[in-house]
C-alpha cells in the first residue's frame, strides 16, 4: 500500500497550534514531515513553499499549514501548481473542501481557532473522500487557469 505522509508547516503565528496538531497525529500514528518553523519569527510564504514543494514532488500526499489566520498560508499555497488549499474555520467547510473541492492542503489560523476545533477539522480533512463527478469538472476548470 502507498505510504501516505502529510506535510505540515507553520509560521510563528501558527506554531502552538501546529504542535497541538502534531500531538494528535502522533497519537493516531499518522506519519508527517514537519517543515518548520520552530516558533521563531519567520516569513510564512517560505514555509508554505517547503510543504507545497513536498506535495508537488510526491513526497507527501496532503498538507496542513498554520499561520496566524490561515489566510497568508492559503494565498501562498494556492500559487503552487496542483495545490488546492482551503483556509477553514468551521467543520462544515473542512468536510466540503474535501468532498467538493478535493483540497490537498488545509490552512488553519492559530489566532482564530482553538486546538479542539482545529483537530476536528484535521480529522475531516484527512477522512473525507472527494465525491468526483461534476466536482471534478469544476476542479479541471480551475486547473486550466494554471496552464
Ligand atoms: C504573522 O504575524 C501573521 O501575519 C501571519 O501569521 C498570518 O496570519 C498571515 O496571514
């Protein structure tokens, strides 16, 4: 079976929440690569890029990016070909972004959501299947903009 490794990364605004997510992943034996940072003040686009490059190369299959709001990370991530990043603050969006948008990156705001809600969103992001069909047609239309 293909190994499924998550890419995770954060800036200083997302560090604490990233650590809480890592504790959850460790408890579930979910494999991940942590691309930093370690809590120091950094520029979030660099960390979005490290994680997205790992998804583009096939090293990782999906990613979780955390900054203060999740917004900067999602903007940076969505500039990468093949990356569909969704910034979520509620569980309905976290589920639908997989079911309808086939998101491969979840972006969270460490200054927006608490760890309990964030982990519920991570579970939905990891466990919800893409529905395909008409939703694939729409994703193909987005991909056309990249080409
Ligand atoms: C850093 O202070 C903050 O701007 C960053 O974490 C993020 O919220 C940007 O979108």
